[in-house]
């Protein structure tokens, strides 16, 4: 009998693990959404409907032998996974791949493609009535959103509120990258209000039309008709049972070994954003994790100890500000970091989109061809 593998979460890491074990194991992929969401392009799709087909994808053809179960996992113990219904799955191997929660529109609350697309269409309709929007949070997601919005809605005034003294406040961010991003955004009229948080969130749901005046703790008033929350993302690991909960850190990541098994567990693995690997959380890294876990499960199935180990990925930040702008920083093999301009950033973003896509991309509808990597 083939080994039973339950994969929890069908994003980048989970769908890659499920697909790569499908030929040797009985795989069940549990995912509440009705398809794969290509989050790397989510903010582009929020601003530009032509990107929706690239971002919201059916799982059709992902698994030949295995199956995708559309449900939430509510509890995980070694070898046993309980679903939101009364269903109980027993497994020889369990792989956790539940990622991070982000507010709309980086992720949508609607679990169906149709619902997500309708929510984005309503938001874009509302945006065309707005003079100004407020983005709360000046980290990579907030600034990427500001870039996409100002590209798609040229007359829209975007105000980014960041409670630290500067946007992109992370210590790992190169000053040159920060300066480049600030320059590109302010050239488009984006207003950066730093050094104080909002006293209270605006009285409307994020991404919905509703005129308001918000105030920062420093007394700056901001009038706008829509707002977005771009902070407070957290790894989704609530489902660990009482015996596993000690493996969850304060930041909600789970403790893993270099083989990406949970500490003290040899048949329970984790991949992607939820791991406590000291590295940037990226789709490309989730894919690397998937390769390690697949190899280790294959080893264990063959009666060998796990042979693959993950080394924390090199630092890399790709900050697109719309389809033709942005900046990136990439750590080199010798530990130095290079900062790249708009042209290279566009290429790196496209690389990430392509490398982390499901294997058989559907034909793109209405998406303009992207610049090719120079061959020299
Ligand atoms: C706006 C934005 C831009 C980004 N740009 C880039 C980029 O350019 N390059 C890059 O490499 N990375 C980028 N990232 C980061 C990248 O999206 C994440 O690192 C990546 O999604 C992590 O993959 P994952 O497999 O861990 O989780 P995810 O891809 O988030 O998948 C997790 C899945 O688990 C499911 N799930 C959650 N809870 C449960 C449960 N209880 N039961 C069952 N299923 C569950 C979710 O529905 C989801 O489908 C970006 C992220 C954002 C938000």
C-alpha cells in the first residue's frame, strides 16, 4: 500500500509538495479555497482586472492520482488531521503549508474565485470614485499597493501612514533601496506620513468606499474615501493540537529542523511562511522548502533517514511599484547586497511569477507581454 500523505494548505509550498509526491504516495491536499492563488501577482490583479486569470487558478490537473479536498483543517496531531466538518484523515506523513494571513486585497476573504473577482471588481469601481486613499503601513506590501494603485489610477492621491520614522523600517533594508522607492513614489505624488500611527482605524471596511478623516497620533489629519490595512500579517498555525502547541513560537511560526520536520517529529513537516527558518518569507523559498520535504519523505518511504537539509535562503527583496517601476535588493554569494533599479526589478518580479506558478499555466487573457531577460 502506498504511503498516505496529507498536505495542509494549497498555496506555493503545499501545492508543490502535493504535486511532487503524487506519483509515489496517496496524496490528499486540503485547502479551503476553490483554486490556487498566485499571491505574488495579487496586488497587480487588484489594480488591473486583466491579471485575474493569472492569479486565480483552478487546481485542475495538479494531481493525477491524489485529490484536493476543499475544507479547512481545524486540528493537526502527528498522523491525524481533523477537518472543519467531522471528517478525520489518517496519514503516514503530514505537511503543514498554511502560509500567512494578509488583509484584502493582498488576500481575499472570499474562498471562491468568483467571489474574489467580484470583490476586486467592486473595489475598482469604488476606487474610480475616490480622490484619495489611505494605506496604513509603509512596509513592502503597503508600498507595492501604493505603486500599483498610482499606476492604474493616475489621478488618485495615495497617502501612506507608517508609525516608524521611515517607510520600509526593517533593519535589513538597504538605504539605497529605500531612497529609490521613496523617490519613485513621491514623484508620482504619493504622500508618506511617517513617525506616528493612526489614532483609530477609519470607520469602514478596507477596500470599500466611505469618506472619512483619519488622524495620526502626531495630529496629522488625512481625508480619504477608502483605506487599506497593510500590516499585522501573521502565520496561520492555530490548528496545532495540545501536544504540538509548544512548537509554536510567539510570532506564530513553528519550530523546524534543517530537514523541515517539526522539532521532535520525524513524519510531520512544515514548509513556507510558517517555518521559523531565519530568512525572508517568499514564494520562491516555499518552493525550495517543498523540494527538501519531498526528498525527505521519499527517503523515509524507502526506509532511509532524511537526506535533504535546507539552508536559510539569501536575502532578497523585490519591490514592484506597478508593471514598469520598483527597486530590488539581492544578496550575493559573498554576503554583499546589490540594489537594482526598475528594469531589473520588473524582470525579477516576472521571474518570481513564472518560477512559482502552477506547472501548466492557462493562456493569459489580455496581459501584455513582459520584457524578456537580456540574453547577453
Ligand atoms: C502582496 C504580496 C506580494 C508578494 N510578492 C512576492 C514576490 O514578488 N516574490 C516572492 O517570492 N514572494 C512574494 N510574496 C510572498 C509570498 O506570497 C509568500 O511567501 C508565499 O505565499 C508563502 O507560501 P506558502 O506556501 O507558505 O503559503 P501560501 O501561498 O499563503 O498558501 C497557504 C495556503 O494555506 C491555506 N490555509 C490556511 N489555513 C488553512 C487551514 N487551516 N486549513 C487548510 N488550508 C489552510 C490558505 O488558504 C492558502 O491557500 C508576496 C506576498 C504578498 C502578500
